[in-house]
C-alpha cells in the first residue's frame, strides 16, 4: 500500500491506495469517442465537440468505476444555443441502471444557461432539479464534478455543491452503490424539449455549435469488466486492511461551509425541483419527505 496526497473540496489530505485507481488529465488516457468521430476537433490540450444539422458527438470512458470523483472543465456553446443539449454524466448499463446527470440546456442569446441534474436508481429517474448558473458558462472554462461514495452523491460546480443525493437505505429507499459506472459526455440536438419546453427551436444558421473541454480527471476505483458487480463493491470499499480516500468520515456529509453554499444555490438559483412539483407527484417522493437536499 502506498500513500499519496489527494484533495477533495480543496481542504483535506487523505490516504489513498495506488492500486485500482485512475488519475489523469489527458483525454486519450481516460476516454475514447463513442460516435461521430468526424465531429471531434483536437487542438493542444483542448477537445471540441461539434453539433451541426447532420450529427452531434459523444465520448465515453475506457473503464468503469465505483466511488470517487470525476471532473471536467467545460466551456459551453456560445451565442444562441437554443435547442442544444450538452451532457456530462455517469451511468451503468441495463434496464435497472444507475445514473448521475449534468444536463446543460441551451438558450437564446442573453438568457441564462440552465443546468439540470438528475439521479437514476435501478432504472428510475424523474428526479430533476434545474438551476440558472450564477456566471456565463460560455465565456470561460468552469469545472463540473461528481463525487460518489456509499453515503452520498454530490454534484459540484467550481467546487460549490449544487445538489446532494443522500443514502437513505435505512428508510427503505434504494441507493446507487452496487453497479460500476462509465463516464460520458455528448452534445446533440434536443429542441423538442431543451429550451422553454421545446417552444424555441435550434437555429441551424448558427451552426456549428461547439462545446470545448479540458482537464479531464477521474480519481476513482477502476472496475475490471470480468469482476462481478458485488465483488467490485467490496473491492472499492474500505475495510480493516485497506483505506480509500472516498470513505473518509468527513466525506460522509457536507461540512458546514458546503451546506451553506448548497443552501445559497437552492435559495437564489434553483428554478425547478421535482420535490416541489405537486402536479407531477401528487404524493411527495419519499426521499423528498426525509431530506430536503435530495
């Protein structure tokens, strides 16, 4: 076992096993194109995905992971991006898959960019939250990260938590902790719903639409394809013989400062929360009853 410094939320140092961990900042070491290879543009440390009226594009991680942190820096489509949809997410496979979504919804010039998050557990989603970002995500790069352990899933924008999905198995609520997940990103046309409920369509005279990426990071437990899911859960969990950084006690919940940051985001920037949508959910979802940050 070797120990090394690793940071999460930029405020602590912890012990980390060197075996089964992936850490890198280079696209080619971690990812590969998954479709529309001719819509990838490479330049130095930057990767650009192009959307035009013939196709979008997407990429996927070369490995699957259990627990840890994935992060990218992304500059979103500039100008009139109405109808465009850029996604960064983790997902397992199959009808009962788990999934953690960042979904960036384009808008007309001058309107705020919306980011929607969603969580799927055992194939069931419908847990959308949407907020308007407090900066212009088209003018510079910003970091978007997902942290996942057996206690919580945390979505972060520039290290500010914008959503927490907490393990409430003790209340009979399923939690995503038993399926290795790939890391994905893509850009595509979603003008049937992405902008103002589909009322504003993509203006193809502004194409191509470009999303620009850099600083790809995966600091997580890599799972061999040949290993069963439950065995991967054991491999990637701390015990008396091994300690993983994502299982540190101070990562089981947000600290006080992060809780205040999350409250600020919810109070000032959230524009939709499935927990408050009585028309969709006449009976409040159980996780919403027990945890208002779900």
